[in-house]
C-alpha cells in the first residue's frame, strides 16, 4: 500500500510540474503577443497562433491524466482537492493562451494602422500587469501560498482600472478621428482580452486557496443564500404583469 501511495504522489508531482510548464508558456506568450500588436509583426502573430495547437494538446493530456488519477487512485482530503483544483486551473491556463492568440488575431486585423503613444503606453501597462498577475498565481501554486494567492484579487483591480482608462482613450481617439471605427472596436476587444487574462489568474489564485485551506469564494454566496432563504428553496420569480 505504501508503494502505491508513493507512486501516486510521484505522479501527482509530475502533474504539478507539467501544470507549471503550461502556465509558464502563457506567461511567456503575453509579452510576445503584445510585441506582435505594437510592432505589427505578422510573422510573430502567425507563429503564436500556430503554437496554440500545442498548448491545447498539452492541456487535454494533462486534464486526462488528472481524471485517470482520480479514477484509479481514489484520492481523499488534500490530494483530492489538489487534483480537482488542477483540472480547473488547466482550463484557466488554456483559455488564457487562447486570449493571447486573440490579441495576435486583432493585430492582423489592424495591420497598417498606427496607434498613438498614449494607447501604446496603456497596452504595454496592461500587458505587464496581466503577466505579473499570472506570474503571482503560478508562484502561489508552486509555493502553496494561500496569502500570496489571496493578494492576486487586489492586483487584478489595478488591471481593471487600466482597462477602463484604455477604453476611454479609445473613445477619445475615435472622436478625434485618430483611429477609425474598425480599429477602435479591435482595441476595445484587446483591452478585454488582457482583463480576462487577469480574471483567469484570479481564478487560479482562488483554487490555490482551496487546495491549501479548503476555502472557495462560492461559499460566501451560498452562505448569503442560506441566510436569506432558510427554507432551502429557490426564490420564486413572478412573471411580468400585463
């Protein structure tokens, strides 16, 4: 039995190592996608888009290995929490890689259009903050650091503020006819892509907290629901009158 558990923990360590590698690939892709956008690098855009197939393949493989460990080893307590959390983290990492691809696709759509210095500066800052968020999330996972994971939410608030500032800048640039409508739309979407990468980093941080402490953010909402509805029944929504 001891040998079986040793084998399980060895496989679990390998899964953790591969998750770190997968997340590191996204951390590397964020500034590369930003450089593609700011420099109009079509070759770089195509290279990152092609690389996404490898990320997808690795994500699927890693998720399936987690399911095999769950089915064959029947882990309990902290080991069970860790595997369940890793499955969810894989989805956040894979989706973040997709978002870097979306930035590259936006770069192709606006190829040949110039961005003013203020917009370029805000893009760089959003990219740096998104990368820092993902790096912090990965470090919290590697170190099993619940406190560091909890701090990621505050870091994300700064990225949200940058996104709002960038959207205002887009409107101003379009109103001054410095960018056309198509470019404005693409830039608004790019801001959303960076913001969503930050959200996925927050999700990873929450899963780290779950692994270490058993806490989940959904518990707050569930507690509010139970305190406001002691019957345990869902509230009845009345249809509109007339």
